[in-house]
C-alpha cells in the first residue's frame, strides 16, 4: 500500500517532490521500483541457496526471456514464439563452444570467447526469425515462429554431432573471473540480478526513445507508419534483433544456473509457458514478464506440496497453473500490470474527489 | 545506372506530380484507367468526382499505398513508380487519409513526434529526444497550428472525431513537405473547423503544392487554382474552378447530382 501511495502522490504532482530538485522528483516517481531494487540487493542476507537459485534466479531468468517476448508483443504487436528458441540456441552454443562433459563435441573455449559468439549466433537466428515473420501479422506471425520453435526442438532431439540428441549437455560450469566463482549461489544471484535489472531498464528507456516509439507506431498502424517515412519491415526486424540479445543473455544465464541443457529446455511446452508468463504478467510494461515469471515459479515450486497438503493429487499442479492463468486473463486481459494500473487509477480518482 | 543526360531529361519535366498512363485494377474492376496527369510545383489542384470515380485510388498510386498495375509515376522528375511509400515520403511527399489512420494508443504529441521523426534522421535511435531538441519545437508548433494543445498528452483514441481529423492534417505537414495529398480533409469537421482548415491551406508557403479531394465545394473551390474531374476511373475534364463550375457537362454529371453532399 505504501508503494501505491508514493506512486500516486508523484503522479498528481503533490507532496514534497514538488518543492525539491529533479533528483528527488525522480526518486519519488520511481519509488516502487527503487524499493524493489533495494529489496533484491539485500535479498541474499535473508534467503538460503534454494530461494536464491530456484525462486529468485529462475524467476529473473525466465523474466528476461519473457521480456524479449513482451517487448515484441507489447510494443511491436508481434507475438513471437521463437524467443525461447533464441535463448536455447545461446545456451546450446555455450555448451558447444565452451566446457561440458562431452569432449567430443565441446570446443572448451574460455567463457570470454564463447559468450560473445553465442550471443552473436543467437541474435542472428532471432533476426532471421524476424525477417521471416516481419511481413506477416497476428496469427501468421505466431504460426511461423511456432514452426521455428518446433523445428529447433526436433533438430536438437535428432541431431547428435552438434546438439547431442535427447541427452543434451551436462556439467556446464559457470565461469570463474575477477577471482569469483560465478557458479556459487550468491555471485550467480547478483550476476542474474544485474542483467535482469539492466534489460528491464534498457527496455523501459528505449520504449520512449525514437526506436521504441516508432515500434509502438508500427503496432498501432503500420500503413500510416509507411506514410510518414518509416520502413516498417526494417523496424520490425530491428526489434527482433534487439529482443534476441535479451533472450540470448537469458539463455546463457539459464545454462550457468542449471549447468545443463537438453531439447526439453526448448520444447513446445516451455515455449507456451513463456507466452503464459508474458501474458499473465502483462504486456503493457517491462515489469510484467518478471511478475508473470514469479507467479509461474511459485506455482511450479509450491503447488504440488500445497495440493498434497489439502489432500489432493500433487500431480494436478499443472491444472492449478492453468486455472491461475485462466482467472487472471479472464479478470484482466492486460495481466497483473493491468490490475495494478486500474487500482492506481481508482485510488487516484478517489483521492482527487476527496480533495475537492 | 541511368546516364546524367537521362536524369537531367527526367528532372527537366519540371512537374511535381506526373502520371503517365496509370491504371489500377482490383481483380476485374478497373479503379483507374489510363490516367495521365501533371501538377506543377506549388500548384493547388482539386480532384472531384462521384463516389467510385477513382479519386482515392489515384492518391494511393501516387503515394505507393497500392502501386499502379501499369503506367509510371514521377515525383519532381524522379520515377517513383516502384518505390515503397516511406521512400516517397522522405522525398517530400505527404498525405492525409479519408478515414483517420492514427496511432490510437499514443498521445497526440507522440503522434506528431513520430511524423516529424519519420522525415528526419535518427528513426532507429536508442537515445531519447531531449525536450530542448529543435524537433520538439516543431512538434509543439504543429500541435498549436491545429489547435490541439489542450489534448496534447491524451491518447489519440480518446479524441473527438473532429480533433482526429485535425491531427491527420498535422501529421501531413511534418518536416519540409514539397507536395501534399489531402483526401477529404473536411469530412466530419464542424463549420469552425472547416474555416480553420481553409485558413491552414491558404497559409501554406507558396512552394508547397497539393491535390485535394473534397466533396464540400465551398472548401474545395476556395483553396485551389485548378480542378480535375474524374468519372469511372478516368479524367474527363480539367480547368480552372470557374470553368468547371460553368461547364454544363460537369453540372449534369457531378455538381447537379451531389450538390446536396
């Protein structure tokens, strides 16, 4: 409630912020996210390894990969189901170019050579996916990107020379550098937090920069965008490239966290889960995918025990996730972010009337 | 690669818009048949005709929204027949749409900003435009030109119909236009907004020519120096506003039947 209060005051231009400098105003306007950031920085002090890895780490990684989908779908109106595939390809490249338990496939390059090339390859793939689907709209974009995701899943399943078939790669270590073992729970948590926060901030910033605004123009009216001087196809492809970089970094963090990757990391069920995360969280704001990922991870982790505790079959946890998805989307088509927005507007208008 | 002589010959035609034998078919329907039309730089021309005469299709062929099935389109001497719309816009062509085509979830300011950015550099920039940037001043000027200051921060989807029409016009005036195509700009405007529109059109710098499609004769004939009459996808008469008004054939075909519109 405190978060809600501060957001309101700043939006109304009342409170102390009005009289103080631009920095204080900025702090007041972003109080909610700054408090969240502070909490995330202090989180390792109160959380054990399980919470750092299986809850926070997993949430932020899934959030990043879903963010790349949110960027395309929310700002660009392009629902791409190939973003998990971009992340998976980056993860696979880390295993192939770097270190794994498979010396006959892995090249054992150092991390600083493997990481940039993995990002480049995954981004090239994401851009190609964009080039293939940029001239399509709506359901056709979904079909093309779903086809790409499905083909990649079967490729990894059936290809042994590069992807090692259904067993994939194991014992992929996180790197050591600056004297830190980034595979340990706390350093890895901070590494993931850094990139999650960075990708969130960059998306938020770019959404009001020419590139992001033009993308929203393309979403609202591609024909008019052409008629005011924009190359709509080029803009769409560039958006896919940008989103692919975020997904690729997420994919690399995913293999560093899990130390393994297999076709089941990029299966169609995972692709659909990512879409659910993005939609449940809300496509209207870059915080949405992280909220969606948190709900998903919590349900995934605790639903089974909760069901058993109330005397139901624990294997029904997927049903519970599905029901949760249904309820949120039914009541708020723009996800949790939409619920938050409506609550804030209601609070704001009631405050305005009480002020009169 | 065309030779310098060829390019000079092309530029030497001296017309802002030059259509030669332009046809456009939609399946069996010939929306435009063999249209040849020249408009000089700075010339202001009305295109009149009943519904289905091919007026909007003509504009679509000039902007490239739909390319012509046959014929050539030149813009200030350059053959733009196969150029995509955004390339023509960057060369100084502008247009408005009969049914407003706007960015409904963005604010009025963002709509005008996109139009100004679209004909300048930095369309792909990842850096936000500062409030002190010269582009932002042009945005503010265009918004006040069409009297939308009070709703500048509102999402366009919430605007009244007349305000959306005003915004249509602002988008077409962004940057440094050389030639503008207005597709029924007065449709749905109140009498006050209509006189504002006439004022904006007559106040345009003399070097900016335009083609205007308009059913309201009071607007159309006050803001142009020449008129092209279309019927069934063909041009059947060209002249000054007074010649056209006096022409018995025109009166029978068009002015008589749709004088009430």
